[in-house]
C-alpha cells in the first residue's frame, strides 16, 4: 500500500511521514480532525505503512490490471 492508497482510504485524516534521526525509524503520523494523533514506526516508509494497515485492519488493496508493454519498434539499423 502506498501513501496515496492510505490517503484514499482515510480521506478525513492528515498524514505526515518523517525520519528525524539518521538511520533511525521512519514515522508515519495520522492526524485526526479533532487534533489527536497516532504514530506508526518502521525501518522504511513501507514498513510503517504496513504497521498502520495491520492495526487499522484494512483488507488488501486492489491492484490495477497489468498493462502489456508495447511491441518493440523495428530496428532500422539492423
């Protein structure tokens, strides 16, 4: 899940991602409309998002259908 996916699922929440300490954890902060906050930490942004998703109980995110790569153009230099 990406930050954009999380924003789609939580349209009334603010999101912040930061890592203040070199080589430290990344923090994902959810900001509620009433001013409350909650944080999730991980070694990477993906890990912090995964922690939030697990706690919030979201199901799997629908993935777009793969798009076939276009055929390679003919090599005119042969």
